[in-house]
């Protein structure tokens, strides 16, 4: 590798200075114009890496807390209320899916009957397995 033996940063610097001293009037402008795109890319990559290396902001978790004096009846009432809300939401979602199925041309009643039949069969199988 004789090529790398002939390369020297010191000689390259001396060569650059001699060209700048002996060159025309526009040599420094050409040097700046040649270095500017590379410097813009380096700065852009640096800023991009710096922005993306920041950790995401912490997530705030809100936890429900209840007073220590809360009774079991109040707890059960809150659980029943939340379950009723969840059931209403699930029923609304089920109705929306049925409407979508009707729009797509599906027989949603037949699909629902088939699903109910499968549920009953699996429940009967579970009951039979539990009795043995």
C-alpha cells in the first residue's frame, strides 16, 4: 500500500496554504463554497441526532384513590356502576359492528345465531367437564 505511505496530513495542510497564498483572488471563496455543503450536512446530522437522543417526557399516571372510610356497599355500588357503563359501551360497539355488517351485505342475525350456538356448546362442554 504505497499510496497510504505517501499521504501526510501535514503535507496536505502545507499544500492547501500554498494554493491559498499563490492562487487567484477567488481561491478562498471557492474553498468556502466547497466546504459549506459538507459543513451544512454535518451540522444538520448533529442537530438531528441531538434532538432525537432526548428521552421522551415522562408519562403521568393517574390512580384512583378512595377514602379509608369507604364501605363495602359503596365499593360494590361503584363496581356495579362501572360494569353497567362498560356493558353499555360494549352493547353500543356490538350494534355498530352489526350495522357495519348489514352495510357490507352480511346476514348478521345468522352470524349471531351461530355464535350463540357455539357459546352454548362450549358452555355445555365445560359444565360436563366440571361435573366429572
